[in-house]
C-alpha cells in the first residue's frame, strides 16, 4: 500500500514487525581460535586491506592447506582416514579484495612455482625436443601406412610399429604446478594426473566450479563427482574419446573460492538438486561475511609486515620439503597424522554433538549434509594447524583440535544462515536480501527513510518488478511502508528494526 506523506505522519505508531524468516544471526569470526602464526598474519592483513575477517582467514587457511596437503593425511579413527586438503567458499560481491588478499598470502606459493619453472627449463627444453622427434617418427610411420595402403600392400608391420611407438611417447618432467584459477575441472584433473599431484583452485571469480559450460546440465553431474572424489582423495578415471584417457590417483586438492550470491543462486537453478544431493557443497567450509565496502577509508601501508612475512616463510619451508611422490606411479604418499588421545576424545564429542542435532526437529536438520562433513573438516583443519605450527614431530594435540573445532562450528553456523535463506522461494529470498540491505543502510546513516529510486540504483535488486514484489512482501509484514511525497516515493523503515528488536 502507498500512503501520501501527510497520511503517513498519522502512522507513527508502528505495529511490531513480523518475522520474515527464521533468522539465524551471524557470529563474529573466532580469530582467537586460530593458531598464532595464522592469527597474527590475518589480523595484519585485515587491518590494512580492510576486507572481511572471514575472507582474509579463508585465504590464509587456503594457502596453508595447499602447502601442507601433499605431506599429511589425517586419521580420525581406525579405518577413518583421508586427505587434509580443504574446500573453502566465501560468498561475497566482487570488489571485496579477495584477489589482493590471495596475492599476499599466496606470495610464497607463487615464488615457489616460478623458481621451479626456472629450474626445470633445461629439462622442459629437452622434453620438447624429444616430443618433436617422437612426433616426426609417428608422422613418418603414418605416411608409410598411407603409401602402402595406396599401393594395396600389407600395412600390418607398420601398424605394429605405430602401436609400439604409442607406448614410447616421452613423459614430461614433473614440474610443480600448484595454482589453478580458470581451468575446467577436467583440465584440473589432467594437471593433477600428469603434471603435479597436488594443486589448488584459488579464485576470486569462481567460474571454474559454479559458472559457464562446466556446470551446464549435461556436464554438472560428472564435474561434481570429479570434485567430490578429489576432496575424498579417491582415484578416478577420465575417459576421453578423441585424446588420451587418464587416471588421477594419489592426488590432493585445495579449493578456495569467492562467489557472488547471484552466481550461486544461478548455479542452484541450473544444477537443480545435484549440488546438495551429491554432497558437493557439503564439503565446503562456507563463509557469508558482511561487506566492508563503504568503510574502507585510506590507510598508509605499513613499513613492514612481520607477521605476514613469518607466515610466508613457513609456507616456503613446507613447499621446499621434498614432496612424498612415488617415483614409479607419480602418486603422493602423504604421512598419516593421528589424533592424540585427548584430541580424539574431543573429536568424538564434537562428532556426537553434531550427530544429535541431525534428526527431525534438530537444529542442524536442514543442513544435515553439511553437518555430516563438519567433523571430517574439523579433523583436517586440526592436522593442518598441528603440522603448520609444529611439523611432523607429534600427533595432533588437543589445542589444535579445539581451535579447529571452534572454526568448523563457526562455518557450520554460516552454512545454516546461507542455505536456510537460499532455500526460500525467490520472492521471499528477494525480500530477505532487501530487508538486510535496508536495515544496514539506515543504521549506517542514522535514518529511517530511503528513496525508492536510490534503492533500485544501489540496492541488491535492480529489476523493477522484483523490487516491487519484495517491497510488497516487507510491507505486508509491517517492516516497511512505501510513502509518496509529491512525485517521489520513499521507503519508511519500521524503527523497531533499527533498534535491534528483530522478531
């Protein structure tokens, strides 16, 4: 309903706003739970870059996971073992400075890759020459087969030579490639199988996973299964019709992505129930932080970055340790870390506390797929903390698991927040996004009104019809009123929402 301004003045006594959704409040990121080296570096970067704390930490943890995953697996209990690599997903708009943060925490990784490429250049040149010679032999045999066939002469001997030559193709030298940004899932798998068995997809634009042709309906199931198996550390075979098929075995993968909410919604729309039904998104540590844009006023860069430098030195130390790769198969053979008795007891308590909430009516019922993986992710994170700070000298101790457990629990709450809203019908989801934006806008500017044209230009919903529908939903719930002042339209926000008395 629309009111004239003088009529609106008579509506000063607002009714209590009705609840829009079963809202789950965000919790502050538990920075104090991080291991010392990571916490200090994350705070140093956050204070200068002014990106959301959860985004900064995800970048740091992603770099740690990528560096460490080749060296350690984790045993949660007898016959419950798996990789230590993590999948991290930050839901945020572009412009949140993830690329900047990744470049700071990934500095040692990028430098390691470049040094390895430079060192391997003579070997790569030799391999290129060997490939060209092999191609020449292949072309010569094929030409001889064509000539014999044209003369109606037997070609069997030359065909045998061609088959034999196929098995003599020179293998490329193994040169570490750790970072992937825009490769397709199949190209990623090929790199892990043929080039280097440990890698990471680190990207501020998550098209490799959530967008483009790779996630069309025809290929979604195959690619989701591929990424699931890489998280699990299980072998998989990629069959290809026109070029060589291959098997990925003993490989480890880290994924650290930022994706816009709209892109993720589109991904859900295209893939249907596959993303949740296959357990793909359940493997991620999800963060949905509030944007810091609009508050990032200029700060002169620090003269030095001692905490970040210490973090990158440790990453470099780990990368420069020889990777445990089997010479014959090219597969990784990471050492198996175990939980110390008190840490294992804490892990069981963590596991059972989550399990108790998975049933109908439990707090985690709606995200049971995510919750079911949370104890696994907590163990992975604990192993990474232990190895990063102390090396291989000890089992995963209680302090490392307690830190990891708090962080995994925080991410589980974030999954509840995001997937709870994502499951809403489009109309209610739009209303929820608009409601959050209006409240944040009015609180930051100490006002209760916003021009409708300003909302359409700067708010989360630009489509006119969808914006009108969202406003109508909020008006029906006594959360806003649409007020007319001459030819201008304003949204008046229920003051109770700005005083923190949300229902």
